[in-house]
């Protein structure tokens, strides 16, 4: 996200940040200290306004072995009033650019 301009500083300025409702990790293979690690992210579910979403992170070691699958259900929280919020358009654009899973569905 930071590569696309969605930094902790920007979130702090906008008074909005992610909140996780559920996080599940399925471990498949051990990762050792000398292994290289890559993470692929896919959007699995989302509301049209990107206020709520589910994404999957696939953790690959040495580019060829799936080591873990992390599934996250989340939303955006207005940090001033501590209530769920719709993200600013700039955040929405970044989320729209996340690759979608084959089984992607709108909420």
C-alpha cells in the first residue's frame, strides 16, 4: 500500500485507518532464515465503496512454495470518532487496483 501512496502518515492526516475483524493464517510450509519471501495480495470481497473488504495474502518462499495463506476481513475506521467509515476516494482508488481473486464477489 505504501508503494501506492497509502502511508501511515497519510492515514493519520485523513483520520482513518484499517481495522481487522478477522485474521486467519493457514501455515503450509516452514520458512527458513535463508529463504526469500514474496507476498501476493488478492481482493476476495468488497463493498463498492471499499468500506469493507476481505483480502488474501499468499506467502511464497523461494518463488515456488506456498508457505502460508492469510485471510483478513477488514474495514476502515474514523480514528477521531472511533466509528466505521467510508474511505476517501484516493484510498478507494488504491483498493480498486488490488488484483481480484478468481472468486471475487461484491458485498
